[in-house]
C-alpha cells in the first residue's frame, strides 16, 4: 500500500463507502450502527448506505426513541448495544467432551477456535475507552482471556468523535469523550454544516494510514479542522448529565449503609439490563450442557450479571440476598472498587444504564443524592 503521512484529511460519502470496501477486501467483517426495529443497533454493514442516515435518538431515564431529523450518518448517540458483544461475545463454547467410539474413555474437543476479524465502524469515544478498560482487565492482567486478546488484536477500529450529546450522556465527567484520544486506527468527525456528507479524518496507527491511502481523499482545510473542533467542544458542553467524580470513590465506600440504597432497591427490578447494556461489565458464568442421545457434553461461557441472585452464591447460599445489596455492589464496584482492582473507573459515562433501565434509575442522580445527604449531615 502507498505511504500516507499523518495529517487531517477529508472523506465524502464515496470515500466512506470505499473505506468499508477496502476493509472487507482485507478480510474484515465490517460492523457498525444501523437502524432496525426502532433502535440503532450494531450489525454487519455491507456499504455506507446501511448506516443510519438521518436518524436521531432521544434518550432519557427508561426512555429511547428514534426520530427523523437531519441527514448525518452518525447523528445518533451511542447505539443500544455496546461493542463488547463482538470482542467479548455473550456466549462462547469452551469445550466439548465425547465418548470414544470404542467406549474406552473420553475425548476433549476444543470449543470455538475460529476468531473472526472485525472492523468496528463508528466507535464513540466513551465506547473506545470501554474497550481500553477491557484490554486492561481481560488481556493485560495475570489471567489473560486468550479469545478476547485474539479478537482485539485483529480488530480494526474506526472511531467517531461526537458532535451531539444525548440526554443520558456524561462522558465529559470522566474525560472519556466526546473526542476520541487513542486506541483507534482512524477517527472521523462528521461535519453537519454541509450540503453533502463530509468527514474530517485523522490517522491513529500505521495500519490506519495504509487503509486511508487507498481511499479518495483530500487534505482538510484549516477552516474544516476548526469546524470539527468547534462541534466536538459544543457536544462537550451540552452533556445531558453530569457526575462529580472528585472524591466519589471514597464517598461510596464510606456509605455502605446509606438509606439511598434501600430507596433504589424499591425501584430496581434486578433485571440486569444495566449490566447487559454496559460496555465495561464483563462478568460471566459457565453452564454445562449434556446431550443424552449423542453422549456429548459441553461447557459454555455466558454473560452473567451481579444483579442475579445466584451470582454471589457460595457454599451455604448467596452473599447478596437483598436487592439493595446487589444495587450497592454494582454501583460501588463500578465507581469505586474498580479503581482498587484495575486502576481505572468502571464507568465511561455512556448513559446506557440510565436509558435501558425499565425503572429509569439514574446512576448520576443516585451518586448526587448520597453526596447531597452527606453534605447536609456534615
């Protein structure tokens, strides 16, 4: 491929379509946001036409709606799903066991060995930071997840800087957005003040530069660069939520018996939606499956949630029987003890746990209530 020096470049719709074509030719499965069943979901993209052109989302506590407004490809906020479903799949077959033909002993058959190469198109800054959190947890620690590490190593990431904030967004509170800082191969900023699709593109890796070199492009002007920067800055100041992070870890850890936990428990359905939608939650359980007809057995790894009663089960029963204990564990782990384990926050401010909670429980409001009550007592 031709050499391409770093810089800021412009792509139009033809260039965006060419980007997907080049990535597919290189063997990637291109996945990204598209409209389906009244939501923006992540699925295979065959061309730029599959992107959700002209769709906008309205997200609030327990609320998600799509409307037709504008003509941008990335006018919506974060998709309903997170990207972890591709790098850390909901279900993985670990191995199978089958009886030998002669009936003497068993044979162990490895599970899902095939690792697909994904090109992730339209990754928002908050989700990109969530992937970096998973990198630290799943591939850089003492207990390396080989499947995740292989998928992550093969992934090509095209990030998108946000130029519009949603009603549940609070990534600015964690400095995880709206601008993507690192971890991408290419990053785009869509200019919405144009009559035709226009994307300011920056290179993050040599691999990204090689792909961009194959696309119809031109250098971005200084005015186009300023327009992109201004749009990102506007999104930063228009966050739908705020969360004060100063001293938050200590605040939660010194309030294990705060009455707010009981208040949240009266509303919480323990459905686990927040953990399934969360881009950083990674807990799993294993299930053994036996086929009495064929004589084969298998072990599957599946996503699990700390809101499930059985999640904390040990000999004698579950450790967190009450709803309040389970909600407290989730929120305190996410915003406090995650730092003790992994040196970073377990929240990136994407707001999915707020939008997809049927009861509309707002993690930013819960933290604010505990802080406010403590301030009054002081």
